């Protein structure tokens, strides 16, 4: 039955074979790094909150381009802030030794 399912869903089976190792790569990291890298919530939450804060003041956008311009400006601002940030998100020096 497993072979039959593989034939019926060959695209999905091929995708799994290629992507599962990448998805599990986080488990090869040291514990201190894995805690930071296992999820992107720490990055996504501030972005989503800032986008919500900025777009809620506008309420109605005249067109999709206006929304894209504001969103892009917010993302560029966040990126520039992260580039100049002196506090490291991950300390690459291992403390597990």
C-alpha cells in the first residue's frame, strides 16, 4: 500500500525526500543555537506588530500599490535597524564546552 500511495502522490513524495532533511537540520545545531533557530516567531512578531500599527492608522488604502509601498517602507526600516543593531541575535561562541 505504501508503494501505491507513493505512485499516486509522487510529487509530494519527491518533495518530502528533498525537504525533510532541511527541515530537521535545526537538530544538528548546539542547544543554545537551536532554541533561537527553531522558530521564526521572534522575528515575525515584531514585523507583524509594526505593520499592523502602521496600517491601522490608514484604515483604507486607495489601491494595492499604496499598501505595498507602506509595507515595503516598514520592512526596509526594520531591516536597516537590524543591520545597525549591535546586540547579536545569536552568540556564535559556544558556551556548552
